[in-house]
C-alpha cells in the first residue's frame, strides 16, 4: 500500500461517536433480554439470546471501529477498513483539489466532522481541520 519513500503523517481511527448508535441498539437488546429473563417462564426463553445478541452488536461495532483508519502520507490520503479483506479508498495529494470540512453543531462540540477530498468523503473524522491542513 505504501511506497518505500512514503512517510505516514497521520494515522487515526474515526471518532468514537460512531459507536453511539450501535451501543444504543446493544443496550436496548440487552435490556429487553434482562426484562424477559426477569419476567419468568415462558418469556424468559428468548432473554439470554437477546442479551447475547446485544453483546454481539456492541462487539461488532467496536471491531469495525478499531479496524477502520484514516491515513495521511506524504503522497496520499486514504481510508483503510476490514479485517480479513483489507480495503482502501485513496486520493493522491498531488491531484487533490480543494478539501472541504463539514461539521454539525454536535460535531464541533465533540471534535469530529466529515472531510471531503476530491471523490473521497470520510465521515466522523476526529479533528477534521487538522487533517485538512495536512493535505492542503
């Protein structure tokens, strides 16, 4: 992926806010599972399955977050994701036009945003203005 003369200038995971929705889903599933177990037979039957499903949803979200990186090198900007099959979407800095940063109010408060660099749109980038400065 990297040429021998290429240096990594930035390597970050996406902002942790990407975990909020999956964690909310996992919590809801686990809560329903606990309530089912507490209610007694026969409603308690699906309870452990729902709790396991909630844990699996949370684990999968963290795994995807951990395995997705935004990387800036001396020659390109790219996003790498995947475990078994690693995939990357890249833009060469030499061919890059203007870089845009979009931030909602929540994004400004929590320090994340979307970086649009040519054809590449990367959501939930931590400190997006710093990344835009690096590639400009």
